[in-house]
């Protein structure tokens, strides 16, 4: 068993990725575009400059910053109404804590939003570190956020699991040298993603069971 575990947040700890996906499409319509079916997949899990590059690549005439902020305002309003945890979250966190594994969250969301979501759920004390997309130079699929999380856990990346639901996050985790474990949410893994995954499971509970059996 590795000594560290790093978790994405949206779509992995909380059922929030669907909120982002829905609002990317609504925002496109707000700006007068026919939503591109590949856009939600391309932008999932990104942050910072890369997010804006993705927006511009699909909708070249739009002000990417305005488009992004419009979507985020929609998302935040919906999250204020409450969010649900994904299955197995508390189970796997308790398992790791009882095993002495150091834990971190590494999410493309803003730091304040991560802290708010974790605190509302009573999960913040479980984590030794929280890293947000606005705290690193390059967002997923680049490895920066997971390298920083491992650094804050005082562990080499190779001694950390990364749990992700998104393709960009899995690529980032693998590039960081971590054992990237996918729990698909809205996006199914493609061939490239499967080739770099340490494992793909239906839930965090299934991943936990595999780790307990010594398979990861």
C-alpha cells in the first residue's frame, strides 16, 4: 500500500461534475452558440490558462474569461443549494486514516470553494493538504497539481495514489508519476486513459477493496 492518497473533488468526492457539465452547455446557449458535444469532455478537470484555451478553441469569437465566469456563477448558485457525496467517500477515507495514509485533495476548483465543500460535509479534518487549480502554474492534464499535493504530503509522487473521475485528471496523475486510479463519473475512459490507469473501478468502495487485497 502506498503512503499517500490524493483525491480530486468534483465528480469524485461530490456529485458536482454534472452541475459543471450542464452549465457549460447552458452558458454556450447564453452566448448564442449551439453547444459543441465535445466541449464538456475537453474542458472537464481543467483550470487556469488551459481552461480558457479550451473555451477559445471551441468558441473562438467569445471572450473566454467572461464565458468562464458566467458558467462559474451558475455553478456556484447551484452548489449553494447543497451537494451530494459520491458513494464510498467516507468508507475509503476512514480506511486510509486507520492505515496511517496521508490524504490530500487536488482539485481544479477555486481554493475557497474546495474548503467550503469539504467543511460543509465535515470532511475537512480528514485531509492533510488541499491544493487548488489557482495555486499551480499549469492545470490538468499537466501534472503540477499532483506534484504539489505530493510535496505538501512530504511524499514522493510514486508513493501516492491519485483518485480521479476525469480523463484530464488521470493523465495529470500518471504524468506526475502517481498511481492513477479512475472512478468514472460522466465520462468513460478512452483507450489512452486505460493505458495509463493503475486501475478503473465502479466506485471508491471497489477501489478500496482492491487496495485492501494488495492489488494496487
